[in-house]
């Protein structure tokens, strides 16, 4: 037994936590680009003359290829068939390519260059780059999830996933809090995107370094007589996943919950400007507090799940907090910036609770050989929301929520009432709560162990 423990590289705390740090850094770089445009919405309207509908169209592009071309499901199949090293490098390269196209569109294509698909060519090309990036970052996400299971199964799995998510959220926090000041300091909305491009190149190098560690892990498991080699993908694997009711409850909970958070963050800075009268230069700082809170709380709740269990209960509590926050944001009279800070902090707690329990619960429902495809299909379902909800909110703002005008950087742009969008986000939270209860009931029926600890003695 002692020889096997020494042979298994994943038994080394230093090795598995180092591997986690390397892949988490790559995800941090990806999440920086994901949200870097959110605080720049007012600047895009004033300097590039984008409308809210065009901004919503651009933001929804994140899920185009993942949803309609099934690129995420294909990525999951590639992951289960080719392994984490090949898939991770492929995803990192795709992220760099997509970001480069987005940077080119914002920097070198004039807003007056012409019209495509009924919108500015600049918007459409930037959206194309964002769509390509979305394929890369989502495939990277499922790859990293499988990497963590590979290194931490039977150990600190939820804590490790929580720390990875916390590191990724650091990228979101940096994007929300720094992109507007950087853009204003340099007088260009494209500079933050250039910084993202440089960071993603560094992230690509980081994942390349990880591939050597993963190769050593495979060698150590072979030497210890424990074969962790990837099994061949079979069509029957998709049938098994699609007929698993527990998987469906997690997938639907995921799309509802994330659709009430990530699209909200895309508009949160504009919400701070229009409802709470925060200056455009500082508007990203308040929603930027949410990721900072999750950096601490997601690993904390993950550690609680590892040691005490109660995964389904944790998801229910998180959904309740989500509903309360968006309901409070919808109340017209609550427009003090201190109220906004308090609500963002509570939302951060809810946003920490659900993911800390949701993602580590998947391996309790789905066999490890099918995890790549299972995670991919959850992300695919999630991308329907990440694609549709931002576009819906942008359309609703232009159609029903314009209440006047204001002047930014010498340009007159629209002012918005965000009550209706907040009610939409609240409704998504209500649906998420329903499916969290359904998941808990299914766990009691099937005995998945979602309420049991993850750590094995």
C-alpha cells in the first residue's frame, strides 16, 4: 500500500494543488475576457454609437457556436476520446484566436464601415470573435472540471472546484473593476481587450506546462497498477446521460441560475449608472465586489460539502438568495449606492453556494468515463441561457425601458429603467429554486449521495 501511495502522483498534495493552480490561472485569463466589455457599455454607446440591442446581440454571441453548432457537445466527445491534454491545448488556442478577432474588430473596423445582418459590421465581426472565444472558454471549462476530478476524486474535490472557480472569478472581478478605468485612461475601449489577448497567450503557455504534469500523472497511475486511461466514447454514453433525470435537474438548474447571474453582470455596471447614479468610471467596481466575495465563499462552501455534505440543500439556499436580491433590485425606490453594495454582497453569497455544490455533484450521478460529455452537455444547456438572456435584456431595454437621455463624453445616450429586466432575472431564480427542490427529491429517490460528504476516509 505504501508503494502505491508513493507511485500515485495525485496522492502528493504539492503535485495536485500545483496542477490546480496552473489550470485555474488559464481559466482566470479566460474569464477576464468574458466580462471585460460589461463596464464599457456606456462608452460603446458614446464612442462607437452601439445601441443596447447591438450590445445584447454582441453579448449573446458567446453561445452561438456552442448552441447551434453543438461545439460544446463535440468538445465533450473530444475530451472523453482524446483526453485532457489535447482538448485543453485546443481550447486555449481557440480562445486566443477568438480574442484576436474581437480586438481587430473593435480597434480597426470603423463603426461606419457598413452593415451586416442589419447591424454595424464592427458589431458583427466583434460578435464573431466573441463566439469563437466562447467555444474555447467553455471547452476549457469542462476540461478543467475533468482535470480536477482526475486529481482530487475521493479527496478535496469540492474544495478544489471551489478554488478553481474562485480563481476564475478573480478574472471577472478584475474585468469589472479595471476595464473602464483602463479604457478611459488610454482613451480607447480596445486597450482592455488587448490586455486580455496578452493574458490569454500567457494562459496558453500555463496550460502547456500543465500537460507535462498530466503526462506524469498518467505514468504514475500506470506504474501503480491503477489504469486511469480515457475510455473510448460511445453513442450509448449520450443516451445514458440524456435519460438520467438527476442530470437533467442539474443541467436545468445550471442554465437558470447562471442565466440570472452572468447576463446580470453584463448589465450591472449600466444598472449602477442608471438606477444608483454611480459615475461611469466607477460603475464596474460595485458589481466587481461579487466575484471578490465568491473567491472566499465558494471554496469555503465547497470545503463544507466535502466534509459535511448537504449539497442539494446548499443549492436550494443559493437559489433563494438569488430571488431575494433581484426582487430588491427591481424595487424603484431603492436607489442608494449602499443598497447596491449590500445586494451585490448577498448575491455573491448565493453565487458561491450553488456552484460550490452543483459541479462536484455531477460525478456522483455520472460515471467518470462519461464526465467530459456530461459536463459538456450541461454547459451546452447553460449556453442557451447565456446566449438568449443577454439578447432578451438588450431588446427589453430598447423596447420598454428608455426613460430619457443623458450626456456621456459629450454624446447623448439613452437612460433606462431596469425594473423589468430585474423582474426577469428574479423569475429565472424562482424557476431555479423549483428545480433545486426537484433535484433534492430525486437524490432521496435514487440515493446519489448529494447530501453526503465527498471525502472518502
